[in-house]
């Protein structure tokens, strides 16, 4: 629940949603615009804007920003928004704030964005309230202030702004700017989710999944994940696949799990790519296919996912889906071990113990086993038994040297510590 929407709605709101008093000619211009007759709209609106009518100035700014009836010109749009904003038009003030926030037609200037958003927000404009909260949240144009961010999010959320409801839910979930309150987080996220907002649907599913703010309910989690997944949310697609894989809230179904994993993986979700690779390797929900497994594992590994790098190293070690290659296995184990993956640290130790892809070195092997066991002391970690077995073939001096190397591995990282080792004869 720490993730928030930090860039949502940072685009100009350009709809002609006007409720301010205006002349008959202006009403005709708006009607023409809504009917797609931009030439007539321009003919009606432009003279009124030049005469100083604030609503017409805003509308003309919209047309320049959209390139409707005129060549798209953000500088001209900003000029007309400014004229309208200086007369107190809240929509123009909001759009001028957006222009400064995005650097459209003006140099990007968050302080100016804050100033214009504040003017519109104080008039009750929900979009301005949300974006002003966002700038306080991010510390852009103002000192970062989560409490003030929450206050503005609240104002916008109470008007039904889904983005503000999501961020307010996230603030309650993370306890930033407000006391942590998962129930309040659920309440605000539900409001946004019921408006069809995909991120809120995903977050609400996660809260039901984890039992935070609500009683744990896998069926409800599945329902919300599905809503978000069907809208294309990759995280929801991945989590929905996990529910099918584990049979939580739905009947266990590996084929459906694979189908949802594939959707997320094809969007570039590294975790889904790794899990899909594993399912191909194990023949779960699909025919066993080591080449496809390697393909998906490689995609995830290239994104830096440690578990995928470790799994890909194992495929090279065993020659599954690729030609057997100890050196490639070592390379991938090192990448994963550097990131703290304990399986990779153990497997890299095995390579040093056997002298496969590297020079045989029991001191390094023991240090890597020890590193893995220290990071994951669970009895299921095979590094623990590997360390015990190896110690029987080592002298006390070698074990002390291995313990010192473990400390270096922890201090500077696996890659730097191993690269710094001087080439030396095999230490059996």
C-alpha cells in the first residue's frame, strides 16, 4: 500500500465542461464544438474571447490546446488560459496549473503550478485539489508535506475524484500524513474501485488477499483482481494467476493460471515472466517446454529479476532448453547472488566446490554457502548441509579464511568481492 498514483491526470483537462454564465453566442459556440463543427465554434467563440469574456477565453484556450479549428498551439492556449484565469475562471486556473506542471506552452515551473492549482482548488475544483495534493505529496514546487497532501486529497476525494480516493487510500494504508488505518484505506479504495478505476480495484483485491482492513476473503480478492485484470492491469493479472495456481478463492486450475500469467508477462511484468517460465519448465498448465521456459526466464532475467537469473542459471547448468554451459550458469548465478538470492548464492558455491565454470576453490565455496545460510537460516536451505559437508574437508585455517571472505561478501557484495580475489591455485 505504499504505491500511489503520482502522475495521474497530469494532462490538460480540455473538455468544455462549463457552467458559468455566458452569452448566447458563446452557447452556440459550445454547441457547435460539441457537434464537431470547430469552424463555427471558433467563429462564435473567438470574438467573445477577444472582448474579454472569461468563459470564451478558456474555451478558445481549449481549442488551441486540442488543435480544434486552429493549428495546435500550446503557447496560444496558455495565453488564453491566463487571460481567463486572471479573471477567476477556475477551469482556466486548473489548466494553467497543468501547463506549468507539464511544461506545455511554458517552461516547466512547479511553483507556478502550485500557485494556479491553489487558486482553482480554493474555488472547489476537484482536479486542482487532487493535483495540488500530488505536488505536496511529491514535494514539487513546495516542501514535501504529507499532511497537507492528505488534506487536499480529502477535499477532492469527497467530491468523488477517483484518483484522489486512490491516493488517500494509499496514504491511510502506508500511514503517511495520517495515522495508518487499513479500514479507512479500504473505504476510500472501494469508492474509487466502484467507479471502475483499475488501480483501486487491484489495491482493494490485495487488501482482501492479505486481510488488511477487512477480513481475509480470497473470493473477494479474486473478484477485484479479475475486474482489474480484465482492464489490462498486469499486477492484477499476475495476482489472479497466483490465486488460480494456489486454488485460493477459486478452484485450482493451472491452465487458467498460465493464461493470466501470459497476459501479464506479455506486458513485460518480470515476476509473471519468471513464473510462466517455471510453469513451462515444470509442465504445469502447459506441455513441458524447456525452450519456452528459457525464453520467458531470459526476459525476466534481463529485467534484473534475481529469481529469474537464478532459475536461468539452473537451466544452463542442467542443459535444459539451452546447450549445457557452466560458464553461463556461473554468470547468471553471480548476477542473482549479488542481489541477495540465497539459492543462487548456494548454487554458485556448488560451482566453486566442483570447479565447474570456475576454478575449484573450497574457501570460496564455503563462504558462499555460509552467506546463503546466514541470509536464509531455514532448514530447507541446502546451503546449510553443503557447508557442514564441506567443512569436513577443510582445515581450520581454510574455514577462518572462508569466514573472512563471507564478511567481505556481505560488506562489498558478491561481484566486487569475488572479482577482487587474486588468481591462485585450486584450494581443495
